[in-house]
C-alpha cells in the first residue's frame, strides 16, 4: 500500500507520512492499493492510471452466474477509487453515469456496474468502505481493454490525422450526450483520461474513463473543479476565478480542441512537464499555442483547431457537435464498428471440421457397403 500526493502527482511509501514534499499534508494524500489488496468485495490486480480525482485499477470479484444451477464465477472489472479530497466528485460521476445509462449506454462511456455483489446499484451507484480509518468512495465499471491515449502519443506523437479526427468526432458525440441528457459539463478532457481500443478494422474507439469533474453549469464554481483538471487542459475562463462565468458547452469545445491539437501537432498546446501548475495556468491564460505546421493538411484544418481552442468562449464553436460537423466535412464519417462474431473463429473452424469428418465418414461407410 502506498500514498498518492495530490499536489505533486507522485506516490510514496506508507511509512513516509509527509510524502515527497516536507510541507505535504497527510490528509490530502490518498491510499494507492497494491496487487492482492481489497476494497469491499473486490480484489485489486493492478494499477492502471492515477487521475486527479482517483486511481483506476484492473480488478476482479466473485458474482453469481446467470442461468439455472449457476454458481459463483469470477468477474473481471475496472474500479475507480477516489482520492481523499475527491469523494464528492466520484459520487457525482457515478450518479451521472447511472442517469445516462437509463437513457442508453453510449459506446464511448464506461459501463457502470453495481458496487457490491448483492446490489443492483439503483439506490446508490457508488461504493463506500473504510481503509485504515479513511472513508473511500469508489465506482465499478465493466472491464474494458485499451491503451491510454497519453501512452499512445508517447510512442507516436502524431497519429494518422484521419484517426485523430475520427477519435475527436466520437468523443464529441459522447460529450454532447452528457450535455443533453445529464445537463452536465465534462471540463477535464486530456489524453490522460481517454482509453483507446483498436477494433478489428484498425479504427480507434475512444472511451472516456476520467469523468471526475462532471459539473452542472448552473451551479459550477471554477475554484471547485480547477484543482481536479490537468493544468495544461483547463479552459481559460475556468482560471479567472470563482466569480467568472457563466460556463457552458464552449468549455468542453476547448478541452476537446486541445486533445485534437496535440494529436495533430505532436505536442501539447501548452507544455507542462517539469512546470508548476501556476506557471502552466499563466500560459493558458496569456500565451498562444505554436502553429501546428502540418503541410500535409489543408490550411482550414488549422483554422478549425484554432477556433476550438480560442481563449474567448464566444469565438469558439457553440458546442462540440459543430466542431464534429466541421471535421466530418473534411475527414468523413466514422465507419461503424462491425458487430462481433456470435461464435469465435476457432469454434466455427472446429464445427466445420467435424461436419466434414462426419460427411467423409458417412461416404466411406456407404462405399464399404
């Protein structure tokens, strides 16, 4: 078991109660679980990612199987455990996802599962337990495979522009779904919180797994969400203080635009490595990103991205649908994903082989008669 220091975004052994900084406050350092440790009825397998609101793990638990005579079986899941100071954010995330699932399950959003084995999750879609005297809130998701977009960009800073546009279009659809059906803003869009699965046709399918800053624009106070947003991806209007606003869909246009910029330019709009959050915020408010310098793309592609990440909300696209429409005109519609085979290929091959063997055996027996 380790501790996560929210301010420095690092982990430290449990015995170092003050964390990596001498002035770190233990109350703001959250527990990070190791392989084999438990939260509720869930056993942790491995840590996948540490977000600013919680840590995402690959895990497993025992559930009751379906069908007559079915017993317990092991279920592979994803579990997101809130940091000490982000319990309310995790609770909001779970409740919004539960509300959206009643409408329909969007393919670019995680599938919410009941927090406990003998619960349907309807009354309380998040889990609550105690670890070493600390109350921990958590969400359980259906297991999903993929690679975080940040890791993909570390290996290949500039993915094929067609794929970059298609990922942006798909994420825009999910964000608009949240805007319309839940009346909430996402606010924290960055490569760190996007998991990407490559389908059997080689097309990237993004999944928004970090929704810890979902907020009602009518009651949003910027100072309550900015600490949970990656400093380099916070919309400038959020950095002007709690009294600024009103906030709206243009803030998510900006966040999505910064992700698109990074995929096309091969670098973040605002560098953040080895920089203090206050310095990064100052750059976001005052500086302009460098030109993308993509001679292989039409000049108006740069204009689309520039409008999306304009510092003034009024000059951006009115919502993410408009940005997605502009990209569809230039890059085409995202090809629909082909449905999964009902039976695995190996099973089909075995069945065909057995049929062939049966036919051949019948023919031989007829011939011998």
